[in-house]
C-alpha cells in the first residue's frame, strides 16, 4: 500500500510524481487505429501563441481533458492533441514589441505554454502537437489554397482595407484607434481599395443551414454552439419575386442617361429578382434596395458609376450600419412594383448587413429601417400610409403572382489575404505574360523567410528581393511572388485535421496524407471543445469540409461535418467584467498552481459554472475544492490505516464476522445496502454528467457521494462501537468508486489514491467503476 497515512496532502509532490509516471509510461500516446475498438477524437481549441496560458485556457482544457480521461476510463481509444495557431497579427505584434523575429518569438511562447499545460497535467498527446507556422504545416494552407482555387472557391476581387500613409501599411481593424488613427504613428487612416483573395462560401450556405437540424438531432452540439452557427449563417426567410423595368425608363437627374449594360441586365425590360421578409406587404413596396456587391449592381448603377465606385471604396464597412447614416445611391432607374407602381432602385450596403448580397423590396409600412430610408429619399408616404388597408395588401400579393418562398443568408465571402509578413505565403506568382499563376503543388511549400523583422511599417516580405523575384512556373519568364500572406483564419480551416496524422507521416505529400487510414479512423471529431467566440472559425471549417468532400480528399465525410459534437464554453470573468491587465482583475494560473496545485485549480474551474455560462471568478470555488480534495485525501488514508491495523490484529476483532448479536449485524447490513445504493446512484449520475460534459454537475455529485460515504460511517458508529469487517470492506469499496469517478476531474490525486488502494498503475487513466482496463502484458 501507499505512503504513510500521516502524510499530509501535498499537491506539488503528488502531481510531480504522477506526471513523471505518465511521462515514463507514455500514457497519452494515441493508440494506433484499431477499428474493433471504440475510439474518438476530441478536438481542443488551437491556442494562439500568446506566450501565456490564461485562466480561460485552463477552463477550456480542463473540460476537454476531463472528457478525454472519462472516455479513456471507460476503455475507449482517445485522440487528444492540438496545434498552436502561431501565425497572425497578435504574434507579429508580440514579436515587434519583443524586438525579435516572429519565428523565434512564437517558438519561445509555445515552449513556455507547453510547460504550463504540462504542469496542469492535461493529457494531450504532445508528440502530435505542431505549430501552424512550421513549413511542413503551413504547406497545408498553401495546398488548401490551390485546391480551393482550382475548384473556383477562391477568387481575386477588390476589397477595402485600412491604410496608413505614414507607415505605408494596411492595418487590421484592431490597429485602428477609436478616433480612426493608426495604432503606431497616430496618423490618419483611410480606406483604400486593394485587390484581395476571397474565399467563396456562398455555394455551401444552404447545406450548412440544412445540416444544423441533423446536428441538433444528434444531441452532441450544445445550444451555444448551435446558436453560433445560426448567427453566423444569418438566415432570413421570406419571398422573392422578379420585377421588370418599365419599357420607358425614367430620365435620371443624377447623371448621364442610363446606358444599357453590356449584358443588358439593367436595360429596358430588364429583370431583377428581389427578396423581402414581409410577404404580407408586397403591395406596399415603395423602392428597391440593391447591395453594392450584387452582380447586377454595376448595370443598374450605370448612370452613377462614380458614385458606386466611391461607395465601394468609401468606408461604409466601418461606418454606422444604421439606416439614418448609411450611404445611399439613387440609380435614377425604376422597376415595376408588385402593385404596378414604379419603384426607384437604390444601391446601399444596408442590404448586406441585413440580408446578405442581394436585392430587396423597401416596404416602409412594414419595416422601420425602410421607413427611415423613405424619409431620407424624400418619398411622400403619408397618404399612402393612411390609405393602406388590408385589401390593398392583398391586392399587392395578387399583383405579384410570381412570389415564391425564398431564403437569404447574411454570411458572405470574406477576404483571406493580409498585407503582412507573419503568415503563410500565398502560392501565387505574377507574370507579365501569364498573369497570376498558381505555384505547382509539387513545389510546395513556398517558404517564408525566417529572418524577417517586421516593424509595423510596410510589409518586409515585399522588400526581400530573394523572396519576391522568381520565375514563372508557366513560361519560365521573370515573375514576382505574391507578398500578401494568408490570414490565420485560413490556417484554422485545416487545423483540426493534422492531429489525426501520425508524426512520421507528416512530411508526405498531402494527397497521400488524406488517403491515410488514420483520417478515416478518427474523423469526424467526436467533440470540439472551444470558446464561444469560435463560431466563425467553426462555420468556415464546416464549409471547407463540405468543399473537400466534394473535391475528394474528405469524400469519406458524407455529411461534410468536421465535428459530430461541439461544446462552446463561455469565458472566465471577474467581478462581472472581462479580465484585463488594465482593470487589474486578471487571475494568474501560475500563482494558483503554486499555491493549490493543478487538481484544485482544474476542479475549481469545472465546479464553478456550467460550461455554457460565464464563469465569474471567485476564490471561494478554489478554497472549496481544495478543502474537498484535502478531506478526501485525509479520509482515504485514515480508512486505509484503520484497515491495515485491523488486518494486523492491532485492534479487537471486528464486528460482523460472526458471533455478534444479530441486531447489530442487521443494522449495519441495512446501512451497507443503503451505501451500495448511494454509490450506484451516484456513479450513474456522474456517468451521465460526464457523457453530457456537464462537469460542474459531475463535481457536485462527486462531493455528494463523499458526504454519503462519511455519513455511512457515522451512522454505523452511532449503532455500534466500531465498523465490522463487512462495513470496512463496504466503505473501502465505496471510497474506491469515489476515487474512480474523481479520476477524470482531479487526475493526479485520484491516481495516487487509486494506487494506495491497491489499484494497478497503467495506461492513460484509472478505470471507471465497473470497467476493467487491460493491463499490458
Ligand atoms: Zn501609421
Ligand atoms: Zn509566365
């Protein structure tokens, strides 16, 4: 048996011993694929290499780790590994502040964070961890870029970026100060139009929408995660109908006479499909709104092209989205409305933020924003509003027999290129003869020079002749490399896949990697555990999975879903506010670890709140959990000491072994039955909690079970002077089950006690009650 029972609970010693044992027996190595064994891939979030593990990370990984250990405890094979999201602006800014190359900065940060996560005892397979900024990994981004480009899902278009003239650089929105000035030089920032690479997501919006019902029915997506997907999708239900331009277009006072567009899309008799969520008010439509990104916007605004160009580059993306201030362009054109009235055609980005890239009916009588726009357009609504009757509404519907049910989505294509040096180089070269030419896949990766030192001004990549000057892969002539890099959001599109790839296979061509049986074995991930701010990432991962299914590499994922289950947890706050250095309310995990140990910290973050709720930090949860673990430790050792003394005959022969008065035996037998029932009940509840990732509830039920066990002893001792042998056995058995259910929640102390109680030490995890894990030969 274990240590002397007089040993006080010393979490630092217990945790150091357990972690050394786990390392020694390589406890968390991913088992090789064995189809006959139950198996699952639990995907933790990919942390930014920020340099420090914060309490929000601790929450996230405590939930995922408890779940991983629970599934292992039931004898299942678990893949639990992640990669660092190491590219991007936060890392670049950190490196600038630290005055070192970003590659060195992220390596140092990742090493430090790995040490912190290991100290917390998370059961990651570290051999499978990786950095998205490693060349062997970012070639995944480049390969994906080329595959999606081939499939027409990546395209080049014009987009608006914030630009600082002093620093000669584009700025991310977080680098634009509140007054619209540059974070670095505090000079003015203006929006300029630059060619950007875009990811086309529109083709998969209806399927992402349709699959949501299946995911909800599967029961493994929690309500926060599902709601985030609905929010990002932005589905609006309504009707659409085709309107036709009147045969004699109104002359426009705002510009030259309208020119029929090359396609004739907006000429006489031209048609436009318009949408509205107000199916019952079609007859009250007073104007038509067209998104400036609508494919036909150019044709409709042919008479006011300059205004359209100004709008497209004019900063509306950052301007207020309110109807009171949003830019409007009257095209001077009209369409015949549902009730025969001529409706002016207006171009405005208000459409985008409300309905996506489309055209909609403006119905002031049914929609407040439209009412505001009507006033701004000077439309005289009063008589109309007074006259408006039910009959007229119905007349409007009757006048539009072509109206059909329709859906619009707000989610839209987004720019994936950044004019920054710390990111995946985009595998494109520009040749004067051939134009934009993709780098052939066999030439990947296009290496990012590691000695770049960004300063915040300009893009240092564009100044490196060795990098920029190259030969055209198509004609061999001189060419220049694309110096934009991919946004780290693009890296996130694949970051959930490589954990499934054994490290020795990682250098293979990607086509071969996607053919590995390991991917079919582990994918889709049974559960993603991530912060509730991951909705956009997950949405786009779901889109790209469907694209790769149709293109081929992920054809085995029939529903195109990367995650069969998804848990989004809320953040950790303090005094009701987000933690920040500025507010001085940051909880430092290292301090807590040094004081209370990993088991207490982990148990406390699980105990303090349901994952789907914000965790308002208080030290009382830590104190409560520390007291609990100390009591379990002391009580378990006291019981072991007692049992040992009885075995050694140091104490009088115990009751219940025969020859005792029947009444005494009967009393404690009844209590033993009761204890067994409490255990059975408790374990069943905790099992259910763990299956549902309701760890806060699991911790409470573990605490309750411990109270029951102590209560059993108290009740027996109220009836007889000491525990009989059967009572002692029942008590030890109950404590053993307590230790087992504690295993996934506070793994170090649980395994230490498990061993003290005579349990086998092997594999990844102490077994769940009723489960016997195979002891390796
Ligand atoms: Zn500047
Ligand atoms: Zn060429």
